[in-house]
C-alpha cells in the first residue's frame, strides 16, 4: 500500500474548523496512519491564527501554523489586527504569513478592502522574513499586480489551492512561487484546466494539500458521510497527480516533502 512508504506534509489544513471539534485528535492520527505525519494548520483570521498556533504548540514537530487574514475577512483589517498578526508571526511554530490574497468570487469584503489587507500582510511577511501562503479566486490580474509590488522583499510563497490554467501556472512559476495542489485535481467537472496545466509543473515547485475540511476529492472510492475532507486523503491526491504528471508516486511524494521543508524551513521529519 502506497501510504505505508510515503512521508507527506499537508501544507493546508483548516484544522481549527468547527467540523473537526468532535474528533480532531482522531483526524490527526488517521493522517499519520496514512503517511501524512506533519500538517500545517491554516490561519484565516486573527482568532483562527491564534487557535492554529495553539494547536501547533501542543504537538511540536508534527503541527505547524500560518497566521493571516483571508480575503473574506479583509474588512476586519486594522492596526490592532496587524499588530496581533505580527506577534503571531514571531512564533517559531508559525511558518508562513497568510492565508492572504484576493477573492472576487464571493466578495465578502470589498475588492478595495481585500487589496489593502493583502498588501499589508505582504509587508508583514517581508518584515518577519517568512514566506506567504497565498489565496486567489477570480482575481488573478489584481492578485499578480499587488504581489509583484512586494515580491522583491518576500521570502518566497505558495499559490495555495491553485486551480488555474497553463498560462496562470506559468505566471506563478515565473514569479518564483510554489504551487499547492489539492483535490481540485480530482474533479472531472471543474478540474480539467488544472489537469492539463500540471503536465508542465516542475516537480521541484510542487506542494500538496487537502484544504480540509473543504475540497473532498470527487473520485474517492469511499466518500465519507458528511463529505468532510481530511488530511488522511492526501495520498489519494498524490496518486491522481502522479498519473497526470507521469511520475512514480514515491518520487513525487519525496519531491513535495523536500519542497515543503525548503519553503517553510521545516526540520527533517
């Protein structure tokens, strides 16, 4: 069984989500049993970032955290939020700034508020010397424009949950970003542009993530009741991606793990 021989890191798990409250420890243990022993817990608001840090401090070496304000929460950005995120980013368990970026699909915060919060968080990332965990949906041109302004001062970053086409992939690669691949690659309806694009994805720029509890792979042989995604399903995403990239899963897993350790400066597992 492939999971018995792999060592994967899920770079994007919303482990502070309410759906994990009843069985969070069991979710972490199932992931470890599937070969996913290390998880990076996503911070999407000040409160979620604080909770992500607390989880990572409770399981040192196995859980890590990001600290940021998702574009849905961009209207919450103010001086106090910026100061608190800066404090959180100083913690050694926090390995990236974000989730930050632009999301014009929902526009829960206005585009202007999103751009302001995004630029401010890129500045925070530059100040703390940590990479950025980036979100973009239906805002690619503005996203790239804001990112370009700050790029020279940044310590790298990942296009989290990348769902774009070949042209967008090339733009992100040219900017030096890593590419986070989720279960979107398993979606026969919406994932076709991404499935075509990953044939041009260099293995040394690949990161793997579930974005759990979201984006449950549609082609899972046994879909869980409630349709909640979890990091134990990351090997399934790996297998699907390996077919598309025409690489051995073990080789792809090793590359993704090495890339993750390099970008987020994680110690060897």
